[in-house]
């Protein structure tokens, strides 16, 4: 989780209606409009930007009831090594306080499937919780494998208890880590796999699903994936097809910064290639994808890029801006 100075076009001010401890290290906020107004619709996998009174902006998955039009619910893990956003939520933010909320946006949507395997690590349970509810409501055949450091650190166990043996809890101090080969060694042609959690779990699940069909696995990262050096270290040209402008992107400058410097605004939030806000269509040229969102098949299509982090493999890119 991170501090950014976001460009927000869709921010509403909401009031903290409830703040509850969900497990060791996790508090759950319920947010409502101060006037009791309806909130924008969302679907499982969506996140919002929480804009704290300190100015810090953090992204959190919505983990409440998508059919409750008046309340958003987010789970916030205390991050001892973070830059203070989660500590503020845990230690200072109180019921009755207001926060800015941007979004919701969804780059982790639940695709239709008859069977799902959900793999959650720690706070990664938050986007998967509404998916589990939706899969259950649709009578899909689903399984949730949910790992955490200890049982006491794992949020929402009471809500998940209602689902019986569809839910496999894996507290590490009791059972070790999630046995990925057990769940992923044999590719299942009709199973959609969803995973959210810490980077090492996501990396391991990606490796374990490498021999599954394209798009079988969908992941959401809260922290950017480690990227190597950019493909090229020379400047490249970005042409903005709709506005008819061009700009040179030099090493050390992002496409987002370059585009903004010629007066073209692009919505952004995380600026580290995890939230999906700055997604831009590519009309010509080959992007050097450096985000943590697209899978290999999406990257190969080369028809969109996340301009806060991705660059160019070619001398010129034409963007739909
Ligand atoms: S601003 Fe979040 S992916 Fe670019």
C-alpha cells in the first residue's frame, strides 16, 4: 500500500459509520454517505481509493455486500513497515470521521464459470470474499483455500464458517503453507482460478498455473511485481491520436508524466502499475509492459498499457489519447 498524489475525478466524501476489529491486525471500516445517499454500484473484485485526511491515498478492495447500495466495507491490514496510511486508519481514524473515496474501479472482475478455485493469502481475502458470495449465489461449484500466519490473524472466519467444507483454512503455524500442488498440479479446463495475497504467494501460484490454459488464473496484487530493466533506455516518441500531439519520453520520465506535460490528463492513482486506473489503449507500436495487472496473454495482445509504469519497445507509440 502506498502514498500517491492521485488525480481524482470521481471522489465522494463518506463518513466512517463503523470500525471493527476483524482479526489481529485487521480493522474493517463501514462507510456511508453523510446524507444517506446511494453509493455507486460495484461488482466483486472492485476497489476504491481511500483518501485519508492526511492526504495519503490507498487502494482497498470492497469486501461487503454488493447489493447494499448504501454501505461500502473495506478491510485494512496494519502494515508496520508501511508509510503510515494503515497506521492512521488503525490508530486515528474514528467513527464519524470523513474520508474521500474514489472509484469504485474493477480490474479483477469475476468471469462467468461453473467452477472456481479461490486462493487467498492474508488480507488478500478481501476481494475474494464478495466473489465467494457471488459464486455461491449463482450455485457455482467453488472452493476457497485461505492461508494466513495464524488463525487469529485471518479475518472474516465467522462469515466463511457458513460455507462448510467449501472453505479450506490454512493457518501457517498449524498447517504450514498452502499446498499448491494439491490444488493446482492438474489443470482443470473448466475451473477459473482467482488469487490475491502477498507477492510470494502470487508468484508461486503463477508458476503453478503456468501449464493451465491462458486466462485460467486471475490475480490481484497490492504491491507491484518486481520488474527488470526497461527493454530500451533511449527516448521514444508518444503520439496522442485524439489530441494530435506528440511528446518525447526520456529515460527516467514516465509516459504518464510526459503526456501530462503536454496538457493531456490521464486519470491515475497508484502510479505503480497495480490499480489499473491509468489504462490506455495502444493504437500503434509495442509497449514494454511493466505493470502487475496484465497476464501473459493480455500482454501479448499489446492493445493497452498502464502509462504510469509501462514504456515502449519501439521508437514510437500511438495512444488513444
Ligand atoms: S495509476 Fe495505478 S496502474 Fe497506473
